[in-house]
């Protein structure tokens, strides 16, 4: 997938893999939803996932994957479909030459005349603390490893339109509702760093729609990404995905008339619940909007390596 401005381009599809996805039935397998100490979301599977070698390098100008790559990834996808079939059910795969270790699956949802893109990225990057190496890698090949931890990222993104060519999906235009998240920079020379307000906007949006005093860290349901308001999804089965879309839809309708005022305030202050604009908007949230988030519970614990992890339920 290549993103230029507000455009997401759909690359090469794979009929064999999409056929495998289409054959997934109604079976559901258990797994736990967790965040690592580094705030990365993953599924703790009830079985072991075996990830083979992959070539490290791929020319991004080549829009089609090698047969070797697709053969290896089909084997991984088949295992995911076995261990967590509900996560891939109803989705479509396409090859992204810029993100070969973060393969992408998607589905488009519609509410009225508006479209929303559900995008699931599987992260195949080897994490030493989360896996067992079965064959060492080389300068050209990744190690082969086994793991029970499937790292992924699931996001719902509002769209301006879906790009079609001969009835085939070729891309998406993101509905960018935030004009600029760059604030400035600090430091000098090699130590100069940019300052963005994406993280503060993420906290603002999430806290706004969560019940008061609700603690969900490190999960923030509404995020500032792609210069718009997106929803981070932890309910990964088809029904949960579909039910999440109206939550983003109504939240966007609420935020759009106020988005310029929010940006203006956040350029000059870090997020705090004491901000006047936050308190004003919070007072206008309908009480029944909080019901969707009441059941979420976050448990903090130390894993086998004495590293902090977070288990999310609800």
C-alpha cells in the first residue's frame, strides 16, 4: 500500500490467499488481547504460530510480490486462520510493496453516503523477547521463529471516497479533518526535533468519549492519524468491527463543527481535562454514548520475563 497525501493505493491482490480468507467459516478460537510494555497490541494465541524465513529486501518499485514471499505468507495466514479465524473472516488481502513485514487486510463499511475503511495490519517483525528462533537469519533473510504472540494493528479510517477501476477497488481517499498537527521544533543542529500534537489530540478525543475516570491506558479508542480522527479497534471479529463503525461515525459528526477550535487550543497547550474547550465538549456528550466503553477493563501484571503487560477485556 502506498500513501500519497490523503490517498491509500491498493496494490496487487492474491487470489489464492483471498480464496483462503473467503473459506473461513463461523468457528471462533479463544485468545487474549494484550499490550506489551512498549504499548504494542498483540493477541496471545492458544497455539503456536510458526513464521518462516522472509527476504529482507524488496524493491518498492515492484508492485507484485515474489512467488517465494507469497508462498511463505500464505502459510502464515493459514495458521492465523486456524488459531484466530474470526480475526481474518470477511477481509481481503493486498500486497503492499512498502510494508512487506506488515501485510494488510481490509474491508469497507458504509453509513449512508459515507464510507469507512477497516484496515488490519499483521506485524511479522521478530521480537526477541516474544519468540523462539528456530533457524538463524542472514544478511538477506529474516530468522525463522515460533511465537504465541500475534502483533497487529486494526484501525477504522473515514473516507472521502473509494477509488474503483472496472469495479475493482484500486484505492481510498481519506477524509482528512485535521489541517495540521505540526506545532514547531526545539533543539539545535543535529539535536533539533519536531513537535506534533497527534498524541495530545489522541488523548483529547479518547477521553472525551470515554466515561469519566475510565482508565483504558495504553488503549486509546480514538486516535489522531492520517490527519483525521480514526478508531483503534480491539474487537476483531466481524460483528465487533461492524458495531465499531457507528461509534466513529457519530463521534466525527460531533467533532467536525469543533475541530478548528480544538486544533487552535491544542497548539498552545498540552492535553489536560481542565482545558475549557474539553470541559465544554465533555458536558455536551450524551450519557448513553458511554455505554459502549463501560465493559472495558485493563489488568496490569508482570509477564514471565518480569516485564509489564496489559490484558484488556470487554
